[in-house]
């Protein structure tokens, strides 16, 4: 589910880039704002999931899951930053 949400966020950002190229700046801004809100929701969901997993596993694998989630968050943040820069250049 989180992976599908991440894909939808990417598609929204790509659509925003295309709208910006078409000089539909208002629509592009709306899509970027929606994508950012969705990204925040995904990040919160990942944090909740990590907390639940840690409860279930008693902390044995919690640090590994938490580390993996943090790495995924950083990867998504870098992707968001790159896409934002591409949108702003156009």
C-alpha cells in the first residue's frame, strides 16, 4: 500500500511538471501541493507501521526495520527534492 502511494505521488509530480511545461502553473502548483500532502501522509504511515512492527516483534528486528524505513524516507526525500528542482527549472 505504501509503495502504491509512493508511485501515485511520483505520477502526480510528473503530471505537475507536464502542466508547468504547458504553462498551467496553477494546476501544477495544486498537484505539487497534493503530492507533498500525500508524501507527508506516507511518511506518517511508515512511522506508525515501524512503531507497530517494533511492538509486535518486541524490539528484536525493530532496529532493522526502523533503519530500512529511515533509508526509504531519505530516498524518497531525495527523489522529492530532485523532482521539485526539475519543476522549478521549467
